[in-house]
C-alpha cells in the first residue's frame, strides 16, 4: 500500500478496502455528503475513464443557488461512478524506455484522455484524465474540444513525455 494505492509487479490499483467502501455508499442526502463522496472519488479519478463526464450531473448539484434536488439522473451517475470505481483497471507502471500513446476524446460537456504504453501485452493504461468544460469551452466545435484534451494531456503528463 502506497499513498492509498496498491502497487504490485502488475501495476497500480485501488486498495480493495476502498473498493468495498464504495460498494456500500448510500445516496448522498445533502451537499455535505455529496462533497464527501465526490472528494473520495476524485482521489481515484486517474483510474476512471471520462471521470468528469461521469460526475457532471453530480457536480451540477453543487452550483451556487442550485437547490439540492436528487433526481434519477443523479442516482444513475452515482451507480455508474460506483461501477467505474469498483471495476477500475490496474494501471501499468510507465517504462521510460518505451513509447507512450495518448488517446483523447471529447463530448459536449467534458474532455478526456488516456496515457498508454505497450510493454509486450498490447496497449495498457498508465493513467486517465478528464475535465468538465466550462464557459466558452462548451461552445468549441468538437475538433477543438479534442485538441483541448490533447493540450491538457500533454501538460498533465509532460514529466513522462519529456523523458
């Protein structure tokens, strides 16, 4: 166990005790409980593809002057988040001697990317990242949103990519 992550020869994965805690999450009844759940999930977001898109309905509940009104879309987001966290992949440890591959994607409300490497078993994930779009970013054409995802990925993973 290192910094709340399990590290093995296969790579890095979420601590099984934390996965068990996620399985027993109850529906957040107020903003404080939602913030606690999202805070926990955010710590493990590098294991979750399209994390920002997944939690967008939940983070929308945290907007100023937004009443806390739980709807089916919020429950669905919690269930999808629980599923993503409890089935999180093992992230391989990067090998600085091998090439990296970045895949970027964009949707109407978020962008994301995967840092991967082939260490003999095909492309495997090293990390995921995502960002919810705000303001003018929401109006970008899809190809600009994908470029934004690439820029964010290069900034986030420059320590790997520069060598």
